[in-house]
């Protein structure tokens, strides 16, 4: 560990004064704390001076405060060390470039045993234990993250595609080429996805919002089951339709394909449907729901295309589901009737406003930005 720059070495008179100062008389709490810092840091006591993290742990004071008291004692004397530094003279602690690099590297590593994630205080402690700094407060760590726009307390759930996977890039480029097709009402391109929404009823009526007071919900609620949501989204027509059902079996999927063929696009020559590789999202589901002739009729009107496994972000219906979740479903909805009403209002408004997705990502972009996903061809 680097040698301390500010060594507290009390004379017998100073030590006697501080001991009396901390046990008798009336004075500010911060002055008593500063006196205790000096007594513990004193290198002339029998056990030698305590290190800053130990003092911080015993007195519940930040390490940066202990550092400042040390510095003021060495540079200005005993009385200034017991007093607070004027606000205008205080300078926030800053890490140098090398120390910042160490902090970022630690943050990107696995947290220590017993912790699910890094916290500001654990990071500060780790920097001291690894001897990258003599002492540091969690506030300095926070300021460093703010400057570098880092948020180690956040994490994101993500489906990570495998590297060098031929099947992935095959399906990806197929979907990206489909998205390049010009609009043709005889050959519509429709994205399809499904999700769910838990139905939750209030037990106690929420309190309305008031000035300086947000709307308040009771933590108790009543579960009313889960509803399934099927989403159709035709980007080039700025149209979406959400169907609410009780379940999502192969038969339910087949009924959605029948709706697409007979109700939405009865005059279309061929409908291209883009969806993920869920086990029910297959033409065989039509034969589970309908007689063979009817299943074949629907099958002949649809061109089935699939996003790659671990590549659901290529489905624009998933993007539309994200909008639905933020704008409409981010609240407690008690029953399926209410859910259908709210979703119908939401989709009618978005369809009226012609909201869509301006997809710009192409196969050419993928071959550059997602190069690691492509197999390496050796000559």
C-alpha cells in the first residue's frame, strides 16, 4: 500500500486535550468526531495509527472525511482540523486516469462472494484492498461513474446469439431481405408475436394524485389469472391488431392465421408472416385445428418465415409489444374485459395516427456490425 501522505502524530499535550475534549463539555458532534479521528489516527499511541477504513468502520464516517481531517491537521494545525472546512474551499476527490481504469475493470468483473452485484461502497472498499488507492469514499466512486456514464447497479436481460452460427445468419438475412420489399397490398408482410399480461385487481382503492404527492397504490392486490396476447403488425401499412385469448395453444395460433387470411386479407394473393420459432408457430398447427381441406386452403395463402433462435429482436411485432407495454399495460388491470377494452382503444389510436417502425438495418449492415455471428470461411 502506498505511504500515507498526511501522518497524524500528536504530542502528549494534544492527545490529553483531545481526550478531554471528547468526554467533557458541550460541543458540536462533528468536532467530537474529528477529535476521535485524530486520536485513532495518532501514530504515537501504543498500537500505532489506525488505517482510514478501520476508523471509518468504527465511527461510521466516510473515508474522505477522515482524509480531510488528516490533511488539515498536518497543514494547518489542531484547531482547524477540529473545524469544518468552508464550503468554498472544499475540493471533491478525483481519481486519476489509472485509478479510473482500475475502477472500471473491477466493475466489469464478477462481484465478490456474498454479493449479487457491485455497490458503490463495495467498489470503494475493493479499490483500497487491492491497494490502487490509499482511501476513497463511495461518493467519489459515484461521481466517477456519473462522469463516465456508467451504471453498474443496472443489468439487462438479453438473449445472446451464438457466435459463428450459420443457422442464425441464414434466418436473419432472410428476414432482413423480406423487410426490404416494397409495399404491395396483394403480398403483405406481417409480423406476428405473442405475449401475456397478468390480471390484477385492487383490494383497496388507490389514493388520487395531489400536489406534491403521487398517486398511491396499496401493496396488496388480487390475482385474476393471466391472459394471452397475439400481436399482428404490418409495418408498411402502419397497422396492428392485438387479440386477447385465454391460452396460446396450437389451435389458438391456427385460429389467428385463419383471421389473417379470411378477415384481414381476404383478397391478398400471398401473405408473408414473420414470427419466431415457437413450437406452435408451424403450418402443422392448422391441421390440428381444421379439416385437411380447410387447413390446406389457409396454408396455401401464407408464406411462413422465421426469425433465428436467439434473434427475436428481428421481429418488429416484438417492438410493437414493447410500445404496448409502456403505453397501455404498465398498470394493474383487473379482468380480461377491461384488458380487451384498453388494448382496443390503444391500437385504434396508433392505427389512426399511422404509427410504424422505420426499419433501417439490412444484411449489408449485419455483415459488418454482426461479423462475429458469421462462420469463418477458410480457403
